């Protein structure tokens, strides 16, 4: 009786994590660079690289590098070897997307929400939308690597939960990760929206800037900090919460957080809308304020310029502490253009010492997409592709190679 033909052994991914991380982070884009950066023998590098190429995680193409010369073979992550699910939760809507490993949006949707419905109902809604997005992405992009959630509220990143006071009632200390893991057995990342917008600005616009400050001026006010090329969260993730720094006076306005005199209560979109309403205008949101600014209503122009000076006053203190080389201003009210920016510049240059502002640039964000989604994707990819995490990822791919569905080691489930 003839013996069955044995399939050739598939190259093993065991031990390839270091090689994979060098490629994923862009530290090595060729075989020669891999050899130099890894410190491994040529035979070991070749064996592990071949395993990565066979798995579909890494691709090798012939390209002409920016430096010119003859085309060379370039190594990179295969953007179709997995996908991410991301959601940006606002106070009235949720923007959700499936993204590849570039990252780029594969598909997206926007859903209306009521913050009064609470976290369980909202996360159920998110889970159902994620399941639909995943069903489409799995057909072309393998399997789900992780989930990222952006929230408009203070977040303890290490624990993945909201820490009040919050504009999202009932979310304080709620087990967000546990709720999403009911339907998706992948890592879940929960972060404040402004920190994610900061990551997006840094990664996509100014990746070579080591120290920068991103300031969001919209419905609320907040900031994110890049120090030494990395997001700075502080001990508990509260770094950058400038919206609730207080300027006390006899007429200090009440803030949504319950305190008096916060920067938000003087300069945020909801506060300007409040002041415009008291003057007879129909305004409830930051978008309403921007509409009045675009109509060149004098009262709206005056209040936006004053808001810029208020924000500039608190930013000047931050500049004196962290000494950034770049300040980027984004958010809905930043679309009002130079009115907001000129007020910020006026106070920063007026209050800071010359050494702190000598090489300081203050500019408006040019990113018009949902930057929190891209920031969430970059946050996840940096963590998933970190040297200490790649072994876990490769183990999942290795298990997939031995299964009957080599492209789907961890499918999204719909048990939400």
C-alpha cells in the first residue's frame, strides 16, 4: 500500500519576533539592514525572514528608495495581513471604522447616540457595528488584531476605564474592556480623544518633532503632549487636562465639571454658545459658534478672539514647563482660523520668556479627517508591533497556519 505523501514542513515563526518588530517599526527595511540591526547570523535572519514571508505577515517588493540609485528589495508589513476596529465616541455620534495596518480606513459608519443611555447600551451598539465592519474586513484582510476606543473624557489608560467627572454619565469606572471582550477576544485599548488626536498629528504630520503640544478647542478643551518623541500621559493619564485649570475671580463661571472658573467654562464651544445665547443668538454647540463666526457676526468674532487669549494664557504656563518646539491647535473652533490662533499667540509670546519661544511654532492643524480614529490605530500598532508583544502575535499566526483557515486565527464573534 502506497504511503501518503507528506506535505513539506512550513517554516516556523518561533523566534521571529525580533526580526518582525524591526520591520514593523521601520528600523530595518532590507535584508542587509536586518542583518546589521538584529546582530544575528545570516542563516538565522534568512530562516526567520522566510517564515515571516511565508506567513503573509511581511512582504518584499522591489522599489527605488528616496535616496535614488538602482531599485532594491524592500521589506514591509503586509497591510492586508490583519485589520483593526476603531471607534470615536462623541456626545451625539459615534464614528466607527475598520482599518488596515497602514493604517488606512477600509470601511466606516457613523451612528447617533444618546449619552444618557449609559455605557452598557452604547457598548452594545458599538459591538454590533464592529461585528458588521469585521465581517467585511475579514474577507480581504485576514483577522482582527485589536480594538481601539476614543472617549471625550478623562481615561485611566492602564486600566482602560473612565475616571470622572465625565460628560458620559454612568461611565465612571465601568469595565469597558470586559464588556467589549464579550464579543471580541482581542486586546482592547481605551484612550482619551485628545491624546489620540495628538498621536495622529505627530505620526502623520510631524514625526520628527520630539517635543510638541496639541491643543483641542471644540465643545471642550484639552491638550496632549509629545515628550521625547512619545505621548506623555503622566502618572495616572491626567497630563494635558488644561480645560479644567481654574482662573478664579468674583464672577467665575460654573463649569460642566461642577467647579468654578475652569478654562472650559470661559473658552470652550459650549461656553461661547452660552454667552452668544445670552445675547440673543441661537447657539448651543461649538458648530453653532463656528457658523456665526463664518457669518462674520461681530459678537461671535469677539468671543472667539477672547477665547484664544484665555487658552493662550494657560498654554503659556505649559510652554514654560515642557518647552515644546511646536504647538498645534485643532478642534471645531480651530476652523475659525486666525481669530483663535492670534489670541493664543498673543498671550504665549507675551507671557513666556524668550528662550522658551525662540524656536517655537504655533500653527493650526491641517488634518480634517477623524484624527482620533487614526491616532487609535497608530497607538495599537505601536503596541502590537513592540518587541515584547510580537511573540504573542506570531504565535497566533503560527496557530492559524496549522489550521484549516490559515487567514483567520482569531475571528470576531458576535456575542455582544
